[in-house]
C-alpha cells in the first residue's frame, strides 16, 4: 500500500493501478464500508 499526496482536494483510491473511487467524480468522500466492499470485489 502506498499513500501518494496530492493537492487541490482530490481524493482517489487506487488498488493495483485500478481506480476504485474518485471524490473528484462523485463530489463526496466515501464511507469506509464502501471502499472495503469495492476492494473485496477485485
């Protein structure tokens, strides 16, 4: 796992080079359970 700092309010979660969540696309921060569920389906 690696945390890559950014700027401008962008929050994205990427697993094995696959973006599974983007705050930029949804406009909201995800719930923890939502991220875990998406990770389990990979």
